[in-house]
C-alpha cells in the first residue's frame, strides 16, 4: 500500500528528527553547565560543596561503616559534629560509586573531578525525567520534547547544577523529577499502579539526597487527597499511593539523618493521614461491591468508619503529645507560613536564601517561561486528568513557597519547564497543522480526491456526501485539509467549537474562507518566526546566566580600575596559606560561612560551619567577634590559634556584622541589651563606626592599619597574612591557653553516649565555664516541647516587631 508506506516513512522521519532534537537538548544541558569547568578547571564551588567534597573523600577513604560512624572533631570545635547521622548521604554515595565504576572500566578520573562533573551529568538526567513527566501529564511527546529543551537550560535549574557546584540540589532535582514521573505514571490507567513501586524507590533516593524530600512527600500526598475530594478516587490510586508511601517511608527511615521523623514530624504526618484515608475509602468501596450497597448505605458506612478512625487517632494524639513524640515545625518551614516572612530565629533570618522572593526574581530565573507557563497552566484546566491535576497543584504550591523563600525558586524550574513545554508544543502543533492542512498537503489531497483510492480520499468523499445530505457546503469539511490526530492538550479539534452558538456560523464561514485561510497561514508562519527568535533569545539569556552562575566564588574574574581583567585568587590563597604555614592541629576561628572551605581546602580545625546545627555555639562565635577586643581575646585564646576575616567589601564580615550581633545577642543578652536587632552595632550615616562597633574585635581585625587610628593590640593578636587584593586577612592569636588546648585534645574529656561508643561530644574547656553558664538557651517560638519563659516570649515579640517596623 503506497499510502501506508508513505505514512510509515513520515512517522519514522519525524521520530528520527525528535530523537536528534532530544540529543541536542541533552548536549545543551551538559555544555551549558560546563562553563566553570572550561574556564577554571574542575574546582569545587561556594561553601557547602566543599563539605560535600570532604565527606565524599572520607567515604571513599574509609568505607561505608566508618562513614556512618564518623564523629568529626575537626569541625564545630570543641564540640564536634556527628557527620554520619547529620548528613544526607545520597550524593556522596552516588559519586563514590561512579568513581569506582569508572576505575573498574579503566577510566582514570580523580574523585575531585567526578564530584565537579556530577552536577552536569545529573542536569542531563533531570532534563530527561522532566520531559517524561511533561509527556505523561500532557499525553503529547511533542510537549515532553519541548519541556526537556526548556529544562535543559532554564536558569532556575542551572543555578544549582553548574559544574563544580557540588551541592545536594544538583542531584536532588533529578530525584524529584523521577519521583514525580513515576508517581503520575502509576495513575495512567487501572493496570499502571505497580509504577508506585518505582515512585517509592525514586523517593528513597530523594530522601537520601536532600532535605527537600519533605516537599516531594507532601506534594504527592496533597495530589492524592485532592483526587479523592474531586471524586476521582479509584483502586489504582489507593494501590499506587500505598506502594509509594510504604516503600518510600520504609527506605526513608533507614537514612540516619531522617530516622523516624516521617512518623513523628508535623511536617510529614499529613501524607500518613492521606494513606489512612485512602485505605478507609477503599474499604468502603470494597464493601459496596461485596454487599451491593446503595450510595446512601455507602455514605453511612463512610461516616461510621471515618468517625471511628478519627476518634482513635485523636485519642492516640492526646496520649503521645505529653511525651514529646511529635516534633515541631522547623524554623525554615514555619517561616513559609507566617505573615512577616521572618522565622523569629536570627540565625535562619541571616541567610539571604531564606528571604522572600521579589517579583523580578521570577523573570531572572524563568525568563520567557513567565509568559508560557501560565498558558500551560490554563491548558491543564481542560479535560482534566489525574496527571494534569498534579501539574496544577505543583504549580500553585511551588509558586506559593517560592514567594516566601527565594531559595525555593529552584522548585519552580521543573514545573515552569513542563507547563511551558505544553504551551510551546500546543502552539507549534496548531501552527504546523494549519500549514499542513492549508498548503503542504493540498496537492496530495487533490490527487486523493481524483483517484479515490487512498483512505484519505474515501474519508473525504464520505464527508462530502454527509454534508450534502445535510444541505451544507460539501467542501467545508475538507477545507481544513486532512484531519489531524486529536490533540493531547484537552482543546477541541476545531477551534470554532469554542465559540458561542450565536456567532459560530459567521466565524466558521470566515475561518474557512480564502481570506481566513490566508490569515491562518500568515499567523502560522509568524508563530514559527517568533518562536525561533524567542528560543534564540531564551538560549542566549540562559547561557549568560550560566556564565554568571559559574564563578566558583573562591576564584573569580574581575576588572581593576585600569580596566585590566584579573583572576582573584585571594580566598584560595588564604586557605592554602593556612594549609602550608600552620600546624595540622591549628584551630581557625572565622564566621560560620567559611567553615566548610577552611576544613575542605586548608584542612584545619574550624569553630563552626554551614551546618548551623548548634545555635548557641554560633552565638558564642558571634560574641567573640562583636565583643570589645580584650574581652574577646579572653574567650578566643581558649578556642583558637588563628582568626580569619573577610575584608573585601560587599559581602565581607562587616556587611554580616549586624547578623553576628543579633545571633550572639539571642543567647548573650549583654551584647545589645534590650535591643534584639542590635541597631547600635553598625555604622553611622557618615560611614563612621558606632561606639560598640569601633571597639569590637571584628572591626579592629578588619581595619587594622588600613583606617586612620585603627590598630589591633599587638600583645593579643598578630597579623600574619593579608591577601593580594585585601579580600582576606589572617591573625595569629597570642597568649593561646596551652592548658585549654591540651584539655580539649584529650579524648577522656569527651562525653560518649555509651562506653566505647563512636558518638562522643566534646566539651568547652573549664576556663570558659563561667561564660557558658551565662548562656540562655535559644528556644524557637514554634517548639511546643520546650517550656518558654516570659523572657523568651518578650525577646521574640521585640525581635519580630522590630523587623516589621524596619521592613
């Protein structure tokens, strides 16, 4: 059959084109993430990635068992940190596995290089899974292809997946997209529920990779319960969700940092409730089928079952609540729901990523998808399916949370790509359909009408006969050319069907007239031209954004006043100086931001780092830096051998000093008496330091011999290093307490949870006992398991009131 052969050839041709386009998008996803590696080499970026790299190296050197029993006494000095039980290890395990497999197949690649490339590789995988998700939700492979192309280069995803950006999100987004794909795939039809197993397994990897797994769990739970509320409950839903939740939770509790929180934390109990509801719904439906119950009888049964279960649940809750079984909302999660967008925790509020997103941030990270995604969202509202409900909920929830915390814009990247891909594909299909029906296939159709041999010719003749019988223009049904396959986006085949009946006839005649035909052709050509230039613009913008996001931070390019471009190595030089010029047991005090880089690059003992698990310890660090020089030295000499400060302007330590004071004051109220915001610790309008700032250790270290009249006390501190461009300064602490250092180095002075255990917390030296006794434990406002004093509540009130007045 010549027609069949031609049709098969066309399908094969289009399949080949789509395959090449997918390869192109995957290649784009890889190349756009390699800017930093091509420019600076395989260097690890930023702060957190250096801890991740150090942890990966420890896993590779010491193995699985030692890794999960690793108590790091070279960080959070002198307390230490139980890394094995406080880390999401998925990325580290993945990297070591890749590194070993490469070695087995004869590819010589260092572990550092593997870690640098992991974000680029997983960026490609995320692109593929997002394409599959969009295809599953839309029913269109074209939409999936377009979504993959967008996901490959959208800045909202690139910002956490550039080469060298070895951060948890670089693999977690891939895990999230795969979990979402397998979840919606499990709801395709009555026989697809076994895909819930794959969704549960993908979710386990998500849990192991990133704390954002809570979002994934709750979104799937919200989707499931929404389907129940809109009358789309089904056996496949109950089975798929049961498999997902039970398998996923069984795996999640095996991750040490997670433990039993899925069954205890208020943030994760909702999906457990959904599981119970689905079982009860299925039980009632089973009874309907077994006993042939009427709707009224089923409703009565549901009331009995749900009331009984609710009563049992409430009773259990009342019994468990006094025991402290239920965990409170974390400060970060609580901050997503409060009106003032602040958590009440000055440590959490000090992180720029935790601030609310501005409207321009969406254009910055999503670009043209700000226009296309709403179109895709609107399309999901037609002919709604279980999968389309998922996209709708994902879009609404991700947008809400990203408004509250700019860091969470990363969650909008996949959904913006999926919805944008649906819109782009629908527009492209509509335009192509007009071109094919109006002109490209016109000659072919005339031949078919003459011969009457092809299936299309027969269909056309039948259509004409049918129209003639109705007294209509026989050719009207064919003027649109060969009927295209029904679109997968939920819109009518004929756009005229959307019009009201009173105007449909008039507009339909115009639509099929020669003038309408010409206008449709022109509009289609225009759409392709605009689409081509829009893609070029989006691609160029994304590449520029990728280049801007690819600065490793410890090494970057800048221009001098003369216009000369230079590479700034100050931070790397400072850390290398520590590594090469100080003893291995040297303790370096610096603000917590830099702890990961000091331990990862310089391999020296740090006081605090980005894990921020101990608020009171960071507050003690803040007190050291913001106190008067001699008072600060009296503390520092028992904890550190060197003090490192960033002095390069912009985001240096003076810019962060208000946060240091606020965090310190939340535990040591004598820093800023009766002023939680520490308004008097800073600078006057003329740029001069306030009295408390002028005498602080931080200011003296920052401005020593660089501001008129500012000098450090040479008997207490000695300048030993200032970087080339004055970005970093390092001071040696004089009169270090050898007694305290020796006491802290003795393992006998650590407190173990059991004799011979690996879990042994360090202690502060006896010389600081008086200082530590004055600390007020910071009690977060949301922790109902801790008794709060009137002083705690008054502090929170003044802190939040001050922020609201300032903002």
